[in-house]
C-alpha cells in the first residue's frame, strides 16, 4: 500500500510545470480508434488512467509506441474487433468513449460498463445512449455490457438535444458521428476546454466538426480519418490544484504551461479570497501572504466554476475568515471528503448539495483517506496547510490524474513523501519518491 506523508505548514515557492490535460487525453486516446494510420499525440500526461487506456487499446490490437515520456504513436489500423469487454474497462470512467469510437468505426460496439471515481451516486450514461439511438443504433445494457449496433450497418446524422450538458455524452456522440452519413447536430452540449481539444484533434485528422466550445456542435460525416500529429492542451484542473495549494499554504508559485483563459473561472474566485494572480501568456504567478476571505461558490459546467476543483477549494476555505457556502451544481453529491477534513479540525456542515464551511484558521495533521481523485488532491492540500503530520491512504486515486505530484510539490518546498507500507507490516517503511 502506498501512502503520502506530509509535514505541513511550509509555504510553497518556485515553479511548477503543468502536464497535458487528463480529461483530454482519456478522450483523444480512444478517438485514435477512428483514425486509419499513425496518430502522434504529444503532451500526454504520465498518469495511471492513461496507462490503463493505452493497455485497453493494445488489447484491442492497436500498436502503441512510446516516442518520449509524453509522446506516443498510436496506430489502430490493425484493430479488427468491436468488443472491449475486459475487466480493466470497469476501472476507468473514460472507457465509455470506446462505445462511441467503436460504434463509429465498425457500426457496432460491445463494451463493459465504465467505472471510475464514485461520488456516492450512480453515474448515468442515458444521454450517450439517447444520442446513439437517434443516430440509428439499437442499444442494450445487459450483464454489465453496453451493446450498440447501427441498424443499417452505419450510423446516420441526427438532431440531438442533450437534457444535461454532459461532457461524456458530448464527446461520445461526437466520436460516433464522425463517420455517420449526413449531418449530426448536438444541442445543449458541454463546452469544457477538453471538448474543444477532442474536436480539434479529430479535425486535424480529417473530420468536419464545427461549433465545439459553443452550445451547438455540428458534425458532417466523412469517410475516413488519416494519421497526423496533435499536442494536448494543458490540464486546467491540475493548474487549479496548484493555485489552491499556494492559496492554502501561502508562498508564491509560477505555474507554467497553462492557458490563462481556461483558468478564469478559478482565478476570479481565488482573487475574491485575497489571492494575488498575475497572468502571463502561458503562465501565471500566484501568491498569497495575507489572510483569506470567505466566499460563496457554485460549481457549474464550463465556463462556470469546475466541479473538479470543488474539494480543493473547500479545503482552502476552511482557512478563510468567516463562513463560506459551496453549492455543488454538477453532481448530486461530491462531499465524501468532508469527514476526512473534519478529522483535521475543519468545521463543515453538508446539507444536500450545499456545504457550509466555518473558517477555522488552522487545520491539524491526521491520518486521512483519498476517496476519489479530487478528494485526494484536497487531502494533499489540507496536509500542506496543516500543522503537524498528515498521512494519506488511497493515493492510487490521486495517481490516476496527477503526474509526478509528489516530485512537483517537493521541488517547491513541500515536505511530502510517498512511502510503500507492506500490507502485513505497518512498521517497515520504504521510501519511493
Ligand atoms: N449525466 C446524466 N446523464 C448522462 C451523463 C451525465 O444525467 O448520460 C449527469 C451526471 O450525473 C452529472 C452531470 O450530468 O450530474 C455531468 O456529468 P458529465 O457527463 O459531464 O460527467 P462525465 O463525463 O462522467 C467528466 C469528467 C469528470 C467531471 C465531469 C463534469 C472525464 C473522464 N470525467 O465526467 O471528471 O467531473 O465531466 O465536469 O472527463 C475528474 O477529473 O475528477 C472527474 C471526475
């Protein structure tokens, strides 16, 4: 079992380089399934969700070649099967993109139901299914498998209105529609930066997709996509997590390789709390020396405040003066981490989608658990801010989405280490990073 041990109370100073966007990578890697030829994808983050997806592609018959640590050549032209029913599929949420990709390519797909972070509620895919059906597919969910078959062998264009602006449904329908006969028009789509990235990737390979980043996406079906190169955008949430870390721990961080426009929703809220942010072209300097002010915050689809930053912000707000209210506007519930923060001295009341946070001025180190990826990031921030030592279990969740988190934090002055504790002997500790 791996744990992080953090000795908190040290401000952060220095430079952090942001990696490629996880949620773009986990969509663009399955999207390579639609391409006839080699896709060179650059700026791929080294995280376990990516490793799992590349393994899934290999098992389907794709050739994956590592060019360097962040660049892969993916060639799916040899894939002959539409069945992705392996156990590993259930470990990762983004495996659902293989439904759209395989259905688009072969006119049929048989894919294990996705897994991924569990916020305490079932994560539905009804909007994905609605889109596939509108494009002429029969879809059945049975025995943990989603089977989709285009009635005429190939999907056709359709007008689809999403009941919720779902990131996953927007991308999945876009993937299925790339080769559909005619035009597919999706309304009330999500507008997250990684949706634009997926559309740009597909267009770079020869697709005809317009409107990504607005409320309506139009896809004119093409017959073929050819190989090419594409570099992923930087990770908005990784950058936001380091911004929150310096807001909480104090100090000054130069955060490099970002798109400042993507950060606006986060920057605005941190400034309201008294954090100083100076934007450059592809970097920002974030510093905090004085006390933090309370705020209210509601998570919403982009360009609203991202739900994937909610646990990290809640942690920082524990240190602000006064009472803050967070409203979770995307997921029914995403507050499993609150009990862990309470062990560290936080004062938070959860009432449905709202969390009421009384600023406590100081957190204290404790043994806590990462319940999911962003809850884990919140625990790390809490550990950095707290007086004393924090031990975090369940860091495998964190490593699904943050490249080199321990190394990046150590380089800016954090006292954090990753230790391997043998399952049956908690006494012996082996340092691994
Ligand atoms: N929803 C439906 N029906 C659907 C799909 C979604 O009702 O068919 C609802 C969900 O229950 C939720 C809302 O719509 O209430 C938004 O869900 P969405 O489909 O947008 O989420 P997702 O595609 O499953 C992605 C990210 C999540 C992020 C959400 C929201 C990936 C792999 N995951 O999930 O990221 O929280 O969008 O922005 O892109 C993370 O990175 O930590 C993470 C969980």
